C-alpha cells in the first residue's frame, strides 16, 4: 500500500451557496450559514446557507403553488420528458465541475465520479424522461352495470432527503422519477456535501424546469430535514440514509399528515464465497466490495464468508492486494482510495477498528489512519470474527471488512441472514444449484451472483428488513410518486342511467 504524497489539491470554483427556492438563490431567513469542509485536509471550503423550518415552509409553499397551479403537472408527459432530456445533457456538459464538487465535499475519486456517478445521474433523467409519457392506468370489468378505469396522478409535493456518499447521483436518482410523474419537490442534500445539489439546482433552471418545481434546502437533518418530514403540506418523503434516521422519518410522517414514506437505508451485506468459485475473481470482488468508495457504500460487502476449502488461499491472495492499493488525493487518477467524508465518520470507523481488536478479532491488515492531515484510513481486514462482535453486526460505513469461515451451504445461509439488515448479498460459485438455492434463501433486496455492485436503471433497487422499503430505479420508483384513482361510470343498460 502506498500513500500518495503528491497532493494535487485542485479547487473548483464555488458558484452557488444559497438556498434555491422558487427558482432563485436566496439567503436563509435566519441569515445563518454552515461550513462545508474538504476531507483531504479538514479545511473549510466555503460557507453555505443553513436552512431551517421557516425556509422549508417557504420552499413547500413554492412547491405547493407549482403543483396546484403551475404548468409542470399539467404539461404533457412528452414535454416533461423533453425538458428532462435537456437537463441530462446539461449534467453531462457540467460533469467535470459536478465531479470536482463531490470530490472536495466528500472525498470521492474524481475520475470515478465523472465516469460513473455523473453518467448514471444523466441517464436517470433520460430513463425517466422517456417514461414520462407512458404513465397509464387500466380498465376494469365490474360485476355490476358499471365499468371502471384507473388514473395515475402525481402524488403532489415530495420531500427528498439524501446522504453524502453519492451526492450528484442520488440527487438525480430522486428527482428523475418524481419529475416524470409530474410532482414538485424539495431536496435536502446531506450537510457534509451540499455543493453539487446547489449547482444542479442552477442546471434545472437552465434546462427550463419551471420555478417552484425543484427547491433545494441545505442544512442539518434534525432541523431542515425534520421540518420536511413533519410538514403537513408535503405529500410524500423519499429518504436515503441510515436506518436510525429512517425510523425518525417514519415517525415524523406518522405524527404529521401520514405522508407516504419510502426508505433506502443501511446495510451489512454478506459476500459468500464457495469452494468452487473462481478464486482470483472472488478476491477482486471481495476487495472492491469492501473498499470501493472507501467503504462508504450501503451495499458494501463488509461480511465475507469463505468456505473452509479455500479459506487460507483466499486470505493469502486477499492481502496481496494491499501493496498495490494507493491511498491519497482523490483528484489524482493513480489513487484508489480517498479520505472518509468527515472527522465524525473518520473517528467512528477508527473506534470500530479499536472495538474489533479489543473484542478479540484478529487484525490481518490495516487498522490505522494514514498521514497527518485529512481523514484517510487504511483498508482494514479482520479475521476470527465472532458473529456477535460489533464489527460483524453494525454498519461501519468505512474501509473495514470481516472475513469468516463456513463449512456447509446451510451454515452460509444462516450466517448471511444473521443480521437486521437486508439490502444486498453476493454469491460466488460455479454451481447453478447452489447459486439458485442461496439466492432464494437470503433475505435481501439485491442478489449478485458471480458479480457485485451491478446496478441498472431498469432494475428496482432497494432493501428488505431494516434496510427499508420502496424501490429506487426501475419503473417501480415512479410508482412511489403516483396516486391511483379509480373512476366508475355506469354502462348503457345500468339502472343509474
Ligand atoms: P444519515 O441518516 O445520517 O443522513 C442522511 C440524510 O438524513 C442527511 O441529509 C441528513 O441531514 C438527514 N437527516 C438526519 N437526521 C434527520 C432527521 N431527524 N430528519 C430528517 N432528516 C434527517 O445518513 P448518512 O450518514 O448521511 O449516510 C449514510 C447512511 O446512508 C448509511 O447508513 C448508508 O447505508 C445509507 N445509505 C443507504 C443507501 C441505500 O440505497 N439503501 C444508499 C446510500 C446510503
């Protein structure tokens, strides 16, 4: 493992730092601002407007007006789609700036962000833009002298609350199906990574999305976020974040107006490697599954179960990766792993590593912070991990994996399911029967067989158990923002006529 000393430290120009309400960038009512920091150094990048309840009220008012009287929900789906395609092009044209903003705000590798996050964001707008004119109800036969049909209508004003690990991507993944459905919205980015959301807000205006349709409130979760989830005039909330906060979101919705809720929450995903798996591929998948995006992945393969026949060889090959793994400035294309998002997350990950050592697991490699400045942590692998240790149970959200041994397929299934989460799981085997049996037995929303981290806009993505409910991506995501209305009419020989 090399620590990259030659910091590139490029800094993109910061153009937007104010709240975006009703098509204009404005200060928060209180005038308050908060600092957003560069995780490469811990230094302040800039100050951003701190939205609170009164600002959320203003944003909801704008979104309500745009929904109740504006053109967006009344426009043809085809025309909404055309505007969304324009936004997709703008996101791609400004991909460099967006990737740089996500990089300085959250420590993501800039070249990966540009190649993956920005492309996925633009394609989300294209996928749902293409679906915007294909929202159809059904006709129904009735047992009496009636016929019925259903209408699918936009649900209203939607609140989107997003995390910091994929700021541009989640912004787009949330707004795209909501726009296609004809809704209006308030987006609250995470306080750690507000910059790209404000830049995107400006692009939505340039694309021609009418004022009030998209409003962006930067600020903290317990204030701005909670004001959205408890607002009486917000009709639906779509939340991506931790399970802990997901519970608060659901509670706030229940205590206010029973708004619909969808939750994309945490994970502690198993990767199960059977004796017959291609060992080199398995090692690469385990490494990337644990350390891609510095382990700040809800779908990270943080529990690696390896069958006893290949366990020793697997471990030997796994640690060979360490020497080629470069930690350093995420603007440097040679680097594989940048800093954790902030001091809080950095210290939390190091605390888990200390707990793992204290509780009796064996530290195979890593375990330390890297460098004097910034929030860099070595890729860390534990073995001899008992199922009840905190490092095996909790979502660490950092570059830490636990490798554990199993004997039989039954034991693998039982261990994989021994978690309150149910987001994703990986199965590595050349035996189709084993793959099929384990796929059906593991309680998770996504199963990867002989692959990992695969995602596609046309395939629903979301968790089971305490990883949440309601899908992002796929046409299912658009359904979250549509109400079904049933209309009955009498037919020609009905006594009602
Ligand atoms: P978090 O739950 O702390 O914060 C997420 C968002 O919720 C932020 O915008 C935050 O400001 C807001 N928030 C915090 N308290 C709130 C409150 N009381 N009311 C309303 N909003 C509030 O999560 P995080 O640390 O930003 O992100 C990491 C978590 O997100 C991990 O658990 C990860 O697994 C999860 N995640 C899940 C998915 C998925 O698709 N399932 C994807 C990415 C991240």
